């Protein structure tokens, strides 16, 4: 017999984290989730796939948190899962209000969010704690571009940039200057990192830490980023550096590929998550190159691959609910299926929200 639990998932629009959380919760074998889903517009695929859909303001609206708390009280919501980064930040800033209302918030501490949401702070943390990372340069003025002594290089926003937005690859000094000057017209600052490794050895690693700071498990996906759905940029390698592969590739926000343990990568990511002080799900983007795990991004939240992991028997949001709301003992380092999962597109008819 399944347990009945009501949860709230924000940002449920199609293609985002909220949608992933819904899919994962629906895959639970022991809990029948009643899902209250929120989004900022009726033009939302996810609102068609929850039990109780609601339109809410943007996360920076003064009334956003109050509306979430009102919905939680109205529907007896037991746990809230933020489905977008702006909402995660807003909910984290009001963490105590949700806890006071008796709502379980399986999210990482503010300190972890602060480090991981800023790529330059992430690099600083990696450096200070002995983890491998690509050579990096913080850029806030044209003069900073002259400090870069590595190519090819990846230019990207240091804050935000979800889904590989406004990211570029420079293979020559001329491209570095042109792209670098352009990004300064958009951002006050950004980060430039050395392009490391090949597209065949890029991983997205999930590490799940419980609310007391104890490791539960980790999982890896060796990403297929050569296929069109998996990459944001794919250009012929003109650098002469054969160890980087025939093409230089930057992955998109859509992950797919081979699910497995990949201990040569996951063990390093487990140490990283514990060093950060994670208290929930952590998603680490990295490449395995010359025996080292080069970390270039840490997402302090559930992942865009959350449902893929759940399909393989590694259901992160469900695990946290079962452990903390049902009191279930979760076996550390539990087994899951090693498999290949690929993605496509799905359509849905949008009905008016009553």
C-alpha cells in the first residue's frame, strides 16, 4: 500500500527542473504524491501534468513567498521542491518561514548556494580545497583578456547562464578578444576557462547528501553531447591539439547518455560535496582527463537529469521524502541500474487553469 503525501513543486514549465521533479515523483514505488504545481503563466506544459495547478508571481515579487506559504497551508503540503534557480534562491532566503510552517525543505544551505551560483567563487573553492579545475580568469574589463595565457578557451557568465546561455569557444587570440569584448557589452563580469578534455568524457554527477551531512549515494551519466539535442556549440577543432578531439563541444542544458557508477569520477565528486557542506542533492559537471576530474560547474540543486536517474532506480526527491517524512531507513550506496537513456520531445495540449 502506498503512502499519500502532498508536495509542492515550483517552476513546472516544460523542459526545466520542475518538470524533472514531477517525473521523478511520479515514478515512486512507495509514495502516491499529490502534486501542487506552480508556474508564472498558463502557457506551461507542467501545469497540465500536476494534480493542482496554480499561477504564481515571479520569484522576485514581494508577494511570491506569501503565496507559496498560503498554498502550502491550503493543501496541507508536506514538502516543497523549487523547480528553478531564482525560486530556489528566494525560498532559501525565507527558509525559516517554511520550517516554522512545518514544511520540509530538502535544499542546500545558503552558504553552498552562494559558492555554487557564482562560477568564480566555485573556482576559488576548488583551488583552496585541492580539487582539479580548468585554468580560469575572471574578466571585468578588456585589460583582463590580456592575462589569459590558454587556448582554446570557454567564455561564459560567472553568475547565471543556465542552459549554457551566452557561452562561446575561442580558439585564437583574435576570437578571444572579439568574443570577450562582446560579452562585456552584456555582463559586468564573466569567466574564461581553458577547454579541457574531450566530449566523449564529459559527465554529470549527482551526489546525494542527507540533511545531517552524511553521504547517501552518487550516480554518474557519461553525457552524449555530440548529438544535436545534447550540445549548445559544436565546432571543428582548429587548434592542432589532437588530445581535445576532432570537435570542440559545449553541452546544452539537456543531458542524456550512459548511466553508471563511474567510480573514478564519482568518488572525487563525493569528496567535493562533503567538503562543500552539502545537505541535499548536488549536481557536478566535469570532464575526466588524464586521470583527473576537472570540475567546471556545480549546481547546488536537483538536476536536469533527475528523472533519468529515477528511471534507473536512483530517485533523489523521493528518497529525501521517504527518509525524512516517512522515517524510512535508506541504505547508503544502494544499487541502481546501469543503462543508456536518450531523450526526445513531447507535446501537450494546454487547457485553461480554473
